[in-house]
């Protein structure tokens, strides 16, 4: 049976047929699951993303964090302020370039890493998908997003 959106050029598209809605819906579900896991640690999901970058390599510049997370400074600065106030990160001017601000973990921020090691496993379990399926989906979504960005 043909869907309504494919039966006529002039019909309005159906919500459930839109990839934008599917991705939005999945993102909200994923963020809600992480919110439940992160709340006891005093982290929000965007703050967790900052911590993930820092756990990979630190110190990093604020501009590197922004590029890696695709966040502008107006969004990133308040996140960093709250993480600094919570005692998880510290910001310092670079000795090499006073215009650059370096972000690094505090001991408390580094200790959070151990409390998050099971998060991917817990989220994977909640998804009903295998690790292989999730990795394939992740790679497809990254490729999809990259293609969309380059077409803008």
C-alpha cells in the first residue's frame, strides 16, 4: 500500500516518514537514558560529552572542544563554567598563546571516568541492538551527518 506522501506530489509529508523526526526522536530517547545515568554524578549530557573529549586527551583548547563537539563558544562557555564550579575541570590561559584557554581535568573530573565505564554497555542493552549493530548505525549516522553538513 502506498503511503500518503508518495501518492501525490502536493500532499504534505507524513511525520513518521521523515528521517529528521526519526533522528530527533532517537536523540531525545538516548539523551533521556543518559540523563538517568548521569544525574547521580551531577553531570548533564552536554557536560558528559565535554568530559569524554577530556578523558581522551587533555589539556585541550576551548576552540578544540568546540570543534570536536560542534558547539559554539556561547554554548560551550557556560558548560565549562558549570564543570569548573563543580570541580571537574579547570581553565587556564596557555603559556604559549595568551589568547588560548586550555581546559584540563581536575582529580575529581578524572575520577568520574571510572563511574561511567559501563554507560555504553547499559545504553546498548537498553537499545535492544547488538554492539555490532550499534557500531554500524553510529558509522552510518556520522556519514549521514557529514554528508548533510557538506551539502549546506
